[in-house]
């Protein structure tokens, strides 16, 4: 994927903050929901540009399609791609500023 075709903000949708990702933050790994067609090289460039950090590695996974039921209607939950970004030891990303 060419990084000039999409802006970095379109590539990285939002950070994923759950209990598991909170434990990963202690190991300097951050999780993001990304565009389905994004590759590891463009995700690395986007994170380095947006947060001004040095990325050590990027792992990606397509989240499984899950069925949802509301009353008698059965549908499917939206699928997204997750990127787990490992930063260099001296870098970190602050999602919430300490007030």
C-alpha cells in the first residue's frame, strides 16, 4: 500500500484499550485498530510520524467475524484489523495526560 494514497490518520483508526492491552503497555506494546488493507511497513511509518517514536516491530491480525443476535435477528459484528506495535525501549506513547 502506498502511504501517499492514504493519509496516516485514515490508516490508524483508534487505539484499542482493554485489560489485555493495558498489560501490553507495560511491555511497551500498543494496540491500534487499523485499515484492513494496511501493511506493516505503512503502519510503522504512520505510528512513527503521528507519535514521534521509534517502532521496533509491528504484528498484525484480522479479528475473527462474530455473530450477534438481537431478538430474532442474527447478524455479524464488524471485522477490523489489529496492529500490535512494539516500541524501542526509550520511547512511549501517552494516551491520557496525568491531570
